[in-house]
């Protein structure tokens, strides 16, 4: 049975994830670090980018570049960063501000990564399955 996953763009999709599925332990994620997780969204496997920002807050986006729909990492979980700390797509170099996830340079300037809602309870990071 599917679950609803809220995205910040207002779209709601279903997921086969159980409520107890854990994406990460907060204590295992350094500040200002990027990670990749494979999840089921709407019955389909999806790659997510997890970002723990410098203040410790968590964000997630689909690992899909708005330019050409390719993954941003050059190898699973291996993300490029600019000298200023921005996230750089490994395919054609689109550059995304962190923690906002908006493209500030490159072929899709002005577009945004598609955010996925998370919930953090104590040390546990999960997809937000609330409607
Ligand atoms: S697919 Fe990311 S910049 Fe082209």
C-alpha cells in the first residue's frame, strides 16, 4: 500500500516506504555534507540527494538535474562542489546554491532542484509521509 510523500512544489506522490524506514542517522552526517539514498517514490526507484547544512538542518531533493534530467553525482553519492561550496552537476556543470537548491549558473540557471519533504525526529531522518 502506498504512502503520500509531500514535495515543496505542492505535488504529492505515493511511496512504498514504510513509516519506519530510516534514510539516515543525523549523527552520522557531518555538517555541510551531501549524501545519496535510493528510495521508492510512487512505486518507482528514485535517487535522492540528502544535504545536512552548516547549521545542521536537513534537506532533500530528487537527484535529477533540471537541465537534462541526469543524475548530479558522477558516481553514486559522489558530488562535485565549487570552491564556494555550491553543488555542481557532474554532467554539464549546472551550479546549485546550497542550502536553497536553485541553479545560479550553467545551462538551467533559474531552475530549482525538486525538493522532497523530510522529517527529523531526534537522530532519525525519514521521508515525510504526512499529507
Ligand atoms: S544534466 Fe546537469 S547540467 Fe546538464
